[in-house]
C-alpha cells in the first residue's frame, strides 16, 4: 500500500529549546506521546540541539556539512558529518551544531521505545528496490521519483514530496532521497501523518 503525505498539512514548530524551527513531516502514534518523529530542521546558525532523553536520534545534513560538538561526558567529543551522511546518537546528549558550509537543512528521525527504524540518505539514479518491511517513509528532496508496487498502485513524487509504503516496492527516478525503514512500530500507528 502506498500513501502520499499531504504537504499542505505540514507545520513548522519551534525547537524544544527555542533555538530554531523544524518542519514536522510525520509523527506517531500520538503527537503528544510520540514513539517516532520525522522532521526537517533549518540550521541557520550555530546552536545547541534540544535534549530528548530516552530517544535515539538519527540525522543527515541535506545542503552542507555539519559538525556536532558534544560535552566531555559524551563520546566522541566531535562528529564531522558530510552531506547525506547519516549519524546516530543518544538524544540526551544534546550537542552543539556548527555549520562549516553555512546554513543547511537537517533531516531528523527520532525514535523511542516501541519503534525501531533506520535512516538512509542517497542519490537516486535509475531504479532501487526497497525490500519488504512493515513500513517505508520516502522523502524526495531533489529531483523526482516514482514509487511503484503494482500497475494500479504507484505514486509520482516531486521535490519535497513524502510518502509511506508498506511491504516491498520499487523506487525509480533521478535526484536525492531520504528513506526511513521502520522494522518495529506500534500497532496503533496510523499509516500517515497525524
């Protein structure tokens, strides 16, 4: 099953620490007691991340490199992250972000107990098979793509479009994409953004 996320419903929210804003793409199963959250933050200046205890953070910079500086209590002390490189860290660490190439958008996936997911970011050139999984989240941030399961179940995705897919599917096109593979999700999770 394929389902496009309705772009007009996307909303900007302030960071928990007030240092910036983020566009929430999807959140569930409950926006106030979420187990997973997918968003794109705009990092316009060096700033500290918000603290999210008991949360695994996965992120990738979309426009330029990012450097995360952790306090002495967390290792490594500094993470240098190239564009489209995915890193994972404990949300309680709350590093300070430094922008060596200037402002960048940062794609974020946060998960808590009850949700297991993996973030991937890559160019899309031609076709890519997404293997069977309970759920895939697909976001096109450059170019265009077609998400296809059967002759009757296909979606054309343009820049900034997002979609959910259940099971195996084929993704084809040209551009750059971010994928989140959900391997364990709450039974109460809806298939689309709440």
